């Protein structure tokens, strides 16, 4: 997979949102679903980019604990604990993110200081995690 290519697509999505978080779902090297943060416009604290993508996809194909097996979630920032847990529940196979939680905290953004890896490790799915893809470009969204 071309991580940088797909992260650039997540960056495009991030620019559409209330806050600069974008996400895409990829399967077989094809973008299947796109999303971005709509928490403010929807008055919904759970409307993070990742949640919006997972919600749209499982509504489209149906939900089970392995609904998104073989799917890769690309997201501009490391998934928060809520989004990481949603990936576990949806059965995502791979999470690829740009900026880390630590990097976001260093910029002064409000974050829960718990890594995606910590959440996934406590879950019941085997999810591969790759971080740091185009991290500087992702961080630039917050500057």
C-alpha cells in the first residue's frame, strides 16, 4: 500500500471538517469511504472523522465484530481512545495515522494522553498500527 498517497487523501478530508481531522477507509488499494470531523456542526461529541467513516461504512455494509476486516483506516491524527476502541469493535485490520497524540499535545491541542496502541492492545482484535505518515503535514493543519 502507498501510505503517503492515502494519507494525502485523508488530509483533503481534514480540511472539510470543523476541526482538522480527516479519515478514509481503504480496501484492496481502493478508497471505499471518506470522512471528517463534524462534532461542532452536528452537536455530537462522537462525530470524529474516524467515527464518521466507521459509522457510514457499517451502515452501508452491516455491522459485526469483523465488519471491516481487511480494511485500513487512514487518519490524519492518532485515533483518540474512543476512535481506537471503535476500530476494535469494527474489526479494522490496520490503522495508519499521521500526527501522534504526543505531537498534538505538544502543540497545545486538548487530547486524552492514551495512545491508540494502548487501547488496541487491551482489545480483542489484532490490529496493525503504523504512525508518523506525513506527520508534519498533518500537524500543519493545526498551525
